């Protein structure tokens, strides 16, 4: 039903059976809708098209099977992939000039039981926001600013995929550049924005350049600030802790779901619990919640592609480490380490201000 309501957004594209024009029109429609991704999923007699809008995959239309074959072939050709290969995953990139778009595109193909699926990620050309442009509470912005002025310590961000962690990291980088005077190195997967004045590295698992290997070697490049896109294993965790312990400012993410969960995982990964307690300075747990469309206030209209929402706002809770908390961490009293405020309270405040609604709050927090 949702696909039928929103199929109008691709009207006229399938009437012209030229695969290049269909693909270009599809990308331009996604860009106008501020979509982050385009999903193309083959079915028996058609291919479903969906946009990821404000973090939600939203069906928008379908294209006939024969046309879809040509569009898939066009995508693979531009991404320099094997056009005949549909039984194994492939990854590539498309230059925006090749499709008349505003964004470079990452292409990922994957075989499914109903046919091949392709996801197109539209790389944002945004300028990194400042900390205050993140729309975080003033108290959390102040905590981040205080931490970033330090010369050593570990900042950890947590939250599910798509919760805004990367945007927060880029805002921190911008703040560090404004402060000046420090050699900053990042290890990212992928590099989503080139930041002048920062030495950036993109990992490549296929070639053996993992987070741990990159971080291990980059310490020899004499960084004062080290940004590790994600702590995925014990080696990377221990490198991050050791770097913070030896006079580096370290920023990273760790999937845990809560501030307390960050400490639980980190203590499992790092046998030196006293080092962990000594270096962790700040932990942020964040989510993104959709804003009600200002035009229709949740009813669904043309400007929001009938979703009822347009844009997102952050929900954030944080733990600032002090000496009593460090002592609790050393003795594994994790239950006593609680964030200031809560995601639920932050969400409730947004509902009361009319920025979002109860339905969206339940979707994000599951309560």
C-alpha cells in the first residue's frame, strides 16, 4: 500500500526504457528527497525500489523485470563490477558525473533467494557541523568541548547503526581543528568526508588493512589525536586504551547499546582494568528520532513523501567519568555507573515540545 501511495515519485521514469535515463532519474529523485540510500530488490516479476528516508527504508515504486535487468547492468558497468556476476556479493563506486547526480555513490550487490539486491549509498557532500549544530543539549556540548581541550583520554560513542555517531565524530574533528596545534589522524570505514588538515585513512579488509593494523602503524606517525572509526576486536581496544594512557587523545565508537554496556564490553576486551578506568573520560549513547513534518504534522504529504516525518533530532545520554566512578569501575561496580539524564527523558521532552510523537518514540526506544 505504501508503495502504491508513493509510486508517483518515479512517474515517467519507466515510460522511457533507457536504463541510463531511468537510473539517473532514480538518483535525482532520491537526492531531492534527501534519501541516504536506494534499495533495489529483484522479485519474480518486478524489482522493488525503496529509499532510506530519515533512517527508515520506505518503498516508493517498482520497475518491470526486463527493465530492472538493464538498470542492474548499467549500475554494475558504471561501478566497474562484473556485469554477469549475480551469485556473489560485489562492491564498487560510481562517480557522480557519470549519473548526473550531486553525490558519489557506493554500490553493494548481494544475492538473495528472490534475486539480486543492490544498495546505492549516496555519499553526503555536507560540511561537518559544529558541536552546537548537532542539536545536543548544552550540557553535553560543554562536556564534549571540555574533553576535546584535554591532551589525553578516551571518548567512546555508542548506539546502533545510523544513530549519528559518525556525524558527532566529524563535529569533534571540526572543534579540534578550531582549537589548532595538534596532529590528527583518523582510521575510518569508509571516509565519508575529506577534512582539510586531518590525515585520514580508509580501511580495506580485503587487502588486510583492518582497524587494528592501521591503528598500530599510525601510532608511529606521531599523532596527538587518534580517531578510530570503530573498536571491533580486542587488539583495537587495547591499542585505543594504551594510546590514551600514553598521552594521546583518542575518539572511537563501540557497539554496546548503553553507556554501561560500553564499560562491560571494554572490560572484557581489555585485561588491564585499571588502565580502562584511568583513560575513559566520556561515554555518549545516542539515537536519532524522526521529526514531524512541519507541513503536515505527521499526516503525510508531498513534501515528506507521505511518511509524515522530515528530518531527525538526536537523543543523547552521557557518562562523564570522575574519580568515584573510576573507583567503581576498578572494582567492577558497573551498576553504579549511570548516565546523567536518559534517552527516554530526552525523547519525552521532544514529544512534549511537538517535535516528534509517541509512535516514533516507541519505534526508536522500544518502549
